[in-house]
């Protein structure tokens, strides 16, 4: 079911991808988490204060003990748990996740510390409708422990990146970035804390950009169209 709907979505939006998106129809978000959910909280807060014009329709976690689930429940948001061990393999899990999100339904999927790779079923069901946030200035330092990588490489500037999710790990088109200076006395923890502040700032902003439309993907670039 997910694959069929995804193909229909991709076909219907083919023209829009070339000319720039119209605003998302219902502005409904699905957020995927695995842990404490601090970026989830930034989205909840942005909606509550009017900085983000959207509805958070569902929060899904692959871990029943994820602290972020309680954040969602406290805000009156529907939560669901899909554990990987309950499915035969990664593809079966991914298909079930896609079907759940399509059934809710949601327009845009936001990964917020979701510690699983997104596979073909999700990418087909939500083509160019999945965002992630990463604690580095991509394409530098993809994957795990990006802050440690930055310190070990001796860079003077790191930061945060909101990007589209594709089959390439942390390799999708970049929507927004924020720089964070790296100090001589930084540790992984201190650098991570300052980057996290920027993550909380730019993730809701990037989501709003997508929902408002007036953009397209050109090659690897996210391009916004300025009104004349």
C-alpha cells in the first residue's frame, strides 16, 4: 500500500517539483524519535507560540522507553511505538511505518533523533517529504558522533544542518544551516550543547519554509523563489 500511494504522490507532484511547491495541503507533521526528544520539544514549542504554522499529528518511536513520547503525551499529541524486533526485517518495518504515517495522515515527516535508517518504502511513500537534522555542517562529518569528528579534525567552525532524507546517509539537499564556533577548550559535551541550541532554532524554521512553499529541488540544491 505504501509503495502505490508513494508512486501516486510522486506522479502528482512531478510538475510541482520543477516549478516550486505550493503550500502543503493540511500542514500535518509526523515526528519520528528514538530518545529524549529535545528537537521534538522545539517543534511542539514553536507550534504553541505561533512560530510554526502546523499541526503535529503523531509522534512515532522505535523505542517504547523513549523520553520524547512523554513530551508528546504531555502536549496531547498521539503517540505510537513501532519496535524493530516486532518485524521480520528492515524492509517490513519500513513499510509498516510508511503505512502508519499515510493512514494518520501526515504531509511532512520529521526525523528528530530517530536512530534508524530510512529505507525505500518510506522514501517512496514520502518523496522529498522527509526532513532530518544533523549536528554538523554537512557534507562534513555525516553519520554518528559528528561533534567528536569535528573536534578530532580540528575544525574551527561546526554547526547544524536541516536536510532532506534520501538513500544517501546525511546526503540529501540542504535546507538550512547554522554555524557554531569551535573553541579551543571545547569537549564533545560542550560543543554538542551549543550546537543543540542552534538545532532547536533552525528545525522549526526549516519546517515552516517547506510548508509555505515557493521552493524546488534542483540537483542537490534546495532553491527558494523570491517574490517580485
